[in-house]
């Protein structure tokens, strides 16, 4: 008679799980694309100028500390890069030049620090440029950030710049060349880093003889969709008098962690691989900002309690992280914490609510919320809840459902639509 609890059968099952995880790692390009982090290389043309320094001493938030060229692509190269991801290239009208900016900003606690981000300028088009703020999705390794990695983080910036607008794409704190660890899903610091990136971009664009008009079109994907909504609110409330918000078009943002995203992690609407990855990243990051636990062993089972902090130190890739984690949240979290996360109180509830509520205001600009019914990373309920919050303030925001595509595919379909919508809105001015 078979004995399913025997050590032999346990080892067999464990071996199968290890094989499955190795297969998962081998298929990381597909999995990580859904996380918004898949590496991909763009072909760079030669002729980029050397690094430049600001003309004057830099002080205060958003002060520009350095400009480093990182890419120069002609129109055909841009189109080829975007087409490699299956993206519609009909809006590609220009080549581009891209620069890493280093600038001053603040930590979540308000202390001075520095951050980096990507400024992309079209080759050609008007001398004075409108600006797109593009905020990226979840990234665990610092070198995947837009100003460093030539992969997923550059699809949106290159798409918008090739259509004739400047693009400011912050790396956020602790990613790219910024110091420290990334405070993942801390919306407040992501917004301050984004506003300060706009300021640094204004200075850099002027130095590069492509001054900005001051009009800002805000977009972002996944984590960055949430940031885009919060940034739009900050600009609408006068965060910087030099910038005027013109439109909001976030994609697949987790706008409602408490009532949409967290329940979906446990009821099957979010796939297991992403659920484990996101939950581990979120808890280890938020524990540095909120009282979630005193020791990792309170939240995570052994052996994961001993490795989770190290895995998410911004120096490990998703290809390294995912195989090191278990297959399900049940295997990841202790029984008690598994229940607590589903019914949060105290620090867990405070952490969620600190990120939520970014749709609970009245934008004075057009808003479109792009999402997809096939997304198993950020379910469509997030966008619907966001639209409901906006409607409570009298704002009708169209929810654009891209259909049965996955998380990454949602942006690939939505991006060119957003560019064309921005074109229409700019033409109405």
C-alpha cells in the first residue's frame, strides 16, 4: 500500500517541486515580463555626447547633480526595439537620445538623499517639448531600472519620446544608481522622487537646448500606475508651480490593496508565482516603514525567514529570487500571518491604507484607466474600484479593458493607445 507520508514520497514531491521551480526559472523571460522586469537589449547607435555637469551649484530637492548619456537610437532602431515586444510602432516618428539624471530628493523619512532617472528626448520635433512622466512597474534588481537596464523599463519612455515628447522616468529610491534599498510600494516616497525627477528633467532639458513647456502627461504601469495617480494628485494640488497636469493614463495599477489586490492574492485571481513574489517584496519592504513584525520568523516559515531580506536587497535578480521562494503563499507564510494578511489590523492595515486612496480625489483633467480582464497580477477590480472612487467626486474615468491579455501584454496594447490619446488631447489645446 502506498504511504503518501513516507520520507521517500516526500522527497519525490520535493524533487518535483524543485524541478518545477527550475522550469519556472528557465521560463523567467515570460514570468518576469508579467512582473514588468524582463531583460531585453536595445540596439544603440553611436554618437551620444559625453557626460555633462550642471552649470551651477545644485541645492535643494530636484537639483540636478549630473547628466550621463546612455543611448542614442535612430527612428528605425526605436521601431525595432518596440516591435521586439510585439508593440504597435505606428506612433514612432523620431529617433531619440536618452540620459541618466542624478538628482537630489528625500527618503521616506524626509532626509536628504539622491536618486537617478531616465530623461529621453526626441530627435526632431518642436524645440519646446511637452513632458510625459512615466513611472515603471515592479523591479527587484536595481540594474533593471530605466536609467540603467536596456529592457522593459525603456519600452514606455522610448514609445512616448519617439512620438515627440520628452519623457521623465524616475528609477525611484534605491534603484538605478541611487543609494540604499528600494522602499517598494511606498507611494509617498515614489511621488517625491517622481516630482523631483520632473524638476531635474526641466533643468537638464534646458541645458540640452530642448526646454520644456511645463505641460505634463502622467502615465505608468503596474506599481507605476498607482504612482502615476498619486503623482497626478500631487501636481493637481500644486506640488510644483512649473508643471501643469494635462492628462492621466495609468495602466494596471494596484490602486486598492486592501479591498482588491490583497483578496486576489488569496482567491486565485493572482497567479501563485506572482503572489509569492509580490507578497515577499511588499512585506520585507514595508516592515522597514511600518510595524509589521519584529522578526521575519513571525511572518515567514523556515527556511524562508532566513533569506527573504537578503533576496530583496536590490542586488538579486528575479531569476534568482523566484526559484528560492516556495510555490504558494501557504508555504511562504506562517499559519498565523497567513490569516493576519487576509484580515489586516495594526501595522498591516496601516501599510495598506498608506498606499490606497490615490483615486479618491477630483482630477481636473481627462483620465483613462487601462487594465485587462486577463491580468493575473493586478486584477481588473483595482481599476474598477479606482473608477468608482473618481465617480464619487463627479469624475467619469473610462476603464479601458484590453481583454484576455496578461499583465505585461496589457501595457503592450495600451501604450500606443495612450500615445494617440495624448496626441489628441495636445491637439485640442
